[in-house]
């Protein structure tokens, strides 16, 4: 039985990202969200798929609100402080004397 592709032990390939020539066996396929993008990358340019791209692949339960919340009651009023503003009235009086302006 024959193989449909040649072995290519000496074949060269070009990195689709940086454009440098490498051995074809050193180039790797680039995957995004577990799908092959058919981009060949050299060992320097190749990086694994970012974990943030896996959002939505796994179920996440992160409840944000409370069911049937209750408002505060005044049963424990002694534990709460009450701020009472202090209003003080002050009257200030001033007197202005004579002002002389001379220009030369």
C-alpha cells in the first residue's frame, strides 16, 4: 500500500507568520478554539491557544443576585448611629476705611 504524500525528510517550509524558512517537520499547525486554522508556524511564532478563547465551552454558575431580598428594619436601632447636624449662626461685621489710589 502506498502513501499519498512524500516523506519529505529534507523538505523546507515557510512560516506563515514570520516568513522564515524552516524544516517542514519543525512547522506546527496553529489552532484557535480547537479548530485548525491551516497556518503553519515555526517554534518561535507558535503559541498555544489562549485560555480566554475557551469562554463558553464550559458551564459556569456565578449567581449575582439574592432571591427575595429583605430591606433593613429598625429593630436594632441601637447598633446604628444617627448623625445630627449642629447648626451655629455667626454674624460677622466689617468696616472699610478710606482708600486712596494715586497714579503717576
